[in-house]
């Protein structure tokens, strides 16, 4: 085999793709039977940014200095900034391939906007603001995308947290079909050594339809009109995989990957409500209704910690000599952090029953700690609960998402399926690491794996 095609499916989850529905996905099953298939353990935290970048660089979030979609640019209170491609200094696999004069097609990979030069074509991912900006390299490729898609090339669906489920379903199906058509059209148009696409559809549909499809979800109702949406979509993805295998032609190896999985969400822990109740956070005035916490609402001279919402929780300490109005003396930083960590881990559900929250310090889980990480990374209920950043809730628990309808949270395992590269000897494992993908790609092309890559090649 002389070229490699990687199909990335954001949030494709192993309990469906590798278990419950694999027999109804013949193309995926055939790849698995020829090679290897296993869950793929994601980054800490398991979230699209930085997981795809970690996968393609084999560097962890601490090494990358990217801990989520938004990261602190400084210790100022209002310094959170979106981490786009400009924040990525590490070399991705296509950079290494370009240096070896191998040609790449890269489409839709998250955290690639704005696009950077490579030997080949890049169409940046869903963080692209809109189609009016330059989101391709070379720039002229933008002009052919709609034609390649057989209609309108869609960067991402808008507003997937909605109660209008029928429109969401139609929008995701339209996006997925268009993006696969565009990828195959570009794949056929030129000879590429390496081609990779990432489709966001699984993520958008699972966040929108999980409670309708998963019998373990507390809101699941048998016989509801959307009961088979996820199953049917997974089957349609397998059909797209089959068409892409055909378009890749003889001599192509096929790899399927996802950055993390999904599972039923029990509810949300209101991190800033908890911090207020525990005496770590004080507001200038308590809101009369639920609203997003903003920095001007906080009484900083009387605050020790504040948090951000999301699929995982990010907690920041107000340290003296670091934050502008820091209150925690340098000698007390570690004891306060340990105290908050212990309090979060012991906090239970509405009845006080343990939920298994896990709390991480950056220096304990990353090889390096670059830029400014959260002081604590929180998996509420081991990711069965999400973090709600809102204040004015009047309670520590919500049985809904505070930023719009969403009934799934992320789980730590994604999916890895590969035909094995034409009979190559594979390292077998019950679970691979997201960091193993980039070394495997380089080894497939006979290239040395750089020392900075922390994963282990599967061949």
C-alpha cells in the first residue's frame, strides 16, 4: 500500500461503532477484521480542541499549551482567548510529510484555521468563522469547494443546541453528505500520499439526540419519533466510508479515528454556585435570575476561586502576586488547591450520594506545562455530569445544560479502526492512546518518529 486515507469522525463513540452497531456497518467491520480495532483513549480533557491537535502531533495538551477551546492568554481576569491554529507551534504529521516531499490533503481538521502552508491542500475546520474568510491553502481551492460538494460546502451546522430537532437532523445529514462528496472529489482530482478529513456530524447529532436514542438516558422514551436517528446516521456513515474507500482506489490504506466518545449526561454541577456556597467566590451582587458569570460581577478582593462551564470544569485560583487582585498568599496556594480539590471530589448529587468526580492538576497529568493551564481540571461525576458556569441558579445541581439543549457529555474513549496498512505487523492492544496515531502515520511512510512525539506506533 502506498497511500493512507484517514477518516476522522468527531465524537464517534465505541459503544455504538465498535459494539452495538458494528455488524450493521460492513465497511467498518471489514477494516477491523483486516487490521486492528479498539477504543482510543483521548486527551485530558477529552474535548475536540485540543484532542485532534494532540492526535496529529503526538503531544499532550500541556506540551501544546492548549487546554480547551478558550485559554488564558495572561493572568488578567478577562484574558480567555480562542485557541486557533496560530496557537499551535508543534509540527503535525502533514508538516513532517511535507518535509519529506510527500503530498497531503487535509480537510476539516479542527484547530487548523487559519490554514498554514503545506505540500498539498488544506481546508480548515469548524472553527473557521465563515466562508467569507480565507480558510483554504492554497486560497484558490475555496472557489471549487461548493462544486466539489455537489451543492453547498458546509463548514459546520449552526446552533446544534436547539429544540428544533428535525431541522438539526436535516442540517447534519446535508453537511455530512456534502463534506464527504467534497473530500472524495479532491481525492480523485490529484495524487495525494496522505489524505485526511474530519466530519463533525457525529458530535452534533449525539449532543442533539442522545436522550432520544440511548435507553440508559434518564429522559429516554421508547417509541419516540427520533429513537433511531443515531443508529441510522452511523449506518449512513459506514456507507460514506465505503464510497470513500472506493474513491481512494487500489493501494490505499484506510484508517478511521475519533477524538473522544459520548455518553448520557446526568445533569450539570454549577461550579460557581458551589464555589460561592463553599466561601471561595463572592459576587458584588447576586443575580435575580440565571445568567452567565462575567468578570465584572466578581468581588475580586474577597474571592479565592472561580470556574468555567463546559463538558469538563476548569477552576482558577485567585493567587496573590499572579492575578491582579489575588487573595491567596504564595505559601497557601497548594493548601487551598488541595482543599478545593478535596471538596469537589467529595461533592455528591442532590441527595449527597457520591458521583465519582475526578480532579486533575496539570503538572500531574502532562509531560510539560506550557502557557497557562487551569489550576484544576474537573470531571464532574467522571464526566457523567458537565460543568455549568452560570450563577443566579439558586442550586448546585441542574438536570439540564445551562447553554441550551444537550443531553450527552464526552467520554474518554474514541475509536480507532485501521486495515493495518497491507499486512503490516500490528501492535495489539485492548485500548490505544490518541498519541499513538501520529507515530503510526509516520511509520507507515517509513519516516523516523521525532523524539517529541510521546505516543507509540501501532506498526
